[in-house]
C-alpha cells in the first residue's frame, strides 16, 4: 500500500514547496530586483525537485504516466487554492470548487479501465 501512498505524499510536499517558489515572492520579495527573486525562487525550486524526481520515479512503478500527471494536477490545485486564499489573501471564489469538480472528472477518465 505504501508504494501507492508514498509518491502521492512526496508530490504533495514538493508541490507545497514549488507553489511557494512560484508565487511566494509576489508577497515577500516585491521590493527586490527580479533577478534576485529568480535566484531565490530557483534555489527553492531545487529543493522541490529533490522531492519531486524521486516521487515520480516511485510513482511510475505503480501508476501510468497519465495517472501520475493527473495526480500532480489535482495536488497542484489542492495546494494552490488554500495558498492563494490564506497566504496571498485572495478572495474565495466558487470557481475554485467548479475547477476542482472538473479535475475529478479528469481523474475519472485517467483511472478508468
């Protein structure tokens, strides 16, 4: 069972780090030059890759490539929405829910036999 769960947990961790690398600078480094921000973001992204690459290698042993990709996309949306609302102070929108429901449809199509 851990062969199925561990890649998902690792992808969740990597996505939390990557979401911060992609968007955290918009809140925390607005006053810095873009190239400084890029270097900081790249260093954070390196940490993300150190988690994501082994997660994908483990995941590819038990999931197909399309399944692995849709897992990542669902995780990405699941991480991004709370990040946007709570960390970045964006207002909640019902469109977040509708987007999540569309993703569930995508999951169905990727995992059906």
